[in-house]
């Protein structure tokens, strides 16, 4: 049976059916995009254990509060294949991930500080990261 006949069996009219189909076909947003700006630094020293990340659409210090504690993934491709970490990807692949966490805001323009489990390499500066929308604090 198709979705249309199931909807009518449940007592929905045609308008309610198409609203339900449209609502179920929307993609769910799992992460926001971000860019690595560099490391936390002073005038003479830089601290590689904390990276600065600009999150897309965040332009104010107040807007960064939503992202506090959220997980950040730096996804990159290595030169050699390694056994996959995820169970679904059974074949060895070149994709690797360094995970981090948003710790606090940095400045007044919406940049956040992120601490990664392993420090990001210098090649990561200017590249994209994924700011996951979990864990939720709502």
C-alpha cells in the first residue's frame, strides 16, 4: 500500500495528507558549518590546544550561547586507509575525524573557542568544521 491510501484509511483528507507528506520530506539539520580561524593567541605566543571557530550565521556574542558545549567535528581525508570506526562503514577508508567541544565565546563578533581531543594541525586553518547540534541544553 502507498502512503496516500494509508493516509485516507487513517481519516485524513487530501489537504492534511499533502501537508503530512511535505512535513516528512524536509531534511533535518544535524550540524552548522564553521571555519577554523586559527589558534587562541596573545601578542607573542599562540596556544594550539584551543582553536578559534567562526560559525555560519553567528554574528554576535549573545548568539554564541546556544552553541556552548556542542560537539565539533573536523573531518579530513588521510593518505592511507585505516579500518573504519563506524560499524556501518565496513570497508577501510581514508576519512578521519577529530572531535572537539565549544568551550566559550571569543570576542564580541560571534567567534567561539573550541578544544579538540587532539590539537588541530596547522593545515586545518581556513578549512571547514561541523558544529553538531548536540548535546542539547534545552
